[in-house]
């Protein structure tokens, strides 16, 4: 099984200036901000490498869940074990009506963005992280992300490791 990823971190903004010199047409008032966009194509042969992927919906039970990076559900129900790999790309969308909080697990926490990481996504907010080989290795003592919200709300996840 091969994994190819195109990770686009894009925010292109067109800004129309309120005033313009009389010598320039109205179209000359538009500034496009796109210099900070990035796009990465990753495979097992790139740096950073990617070799495993899991894409899934995660439901909470009584307002909580734990994502175990060593036992993810992959395509067709296959178990995806990220042991020894790093999270290279993570995309999450909160499809629930309440805020979703993501932290390193209370047990065997995975410090995706550091030990003090606490990400809170409101309804329909999305987040994409490009780890760029700077995330920790997934291991028995560093594998869990804890989720907190309300009742059985769901979120959508894509986790690419290598």
C-alpha cells in the first residue's frame, strides 16, 4: 500500500483598497495576498516521508473520547498502527454543535504541539497541521489524543504518518 499526500495550506485573500489615485483604474485597487500559501506533495520517498493514513469519523461517548495513534481504524476497517512514526499531516473538523477540545491524552499523551496543547474547535471549525517531521515519534508512552465535548458529537479526522 502506498500513500501519496497533497497538503495544501492556503489562504489567498483579495483586498480592494478604498481609495486609488485618479490615474489608476478601479482594477488597480486590488491587492492579492498569496505569498504565504504552501503546498506539499509527500510520499514514502520524500522528506518528510508518509507511509500510513487513517481517515475516520470520531464520535464522543458521554462527551469524551481518546484517539489512540497505535490503533486507528483505516480504510476498509484495517487497523493502522503509527508506532515509530510521526504525525506529518493532521486534519480535523468539528461537525458537532458544541466546542471540541483536543489535548494530549491524560494517559500516554501524544504531544502533537507540545505538552500544554489545548485546541478548541467550535462547530464547523477545521484545523490542518503540517508536522514537517517535527512532531514526536508515536510510541507506547506517547500515543493518545483526548477529546472533550458534549454527548455523542462527531468530528472528522485524517491523520497521515511517516
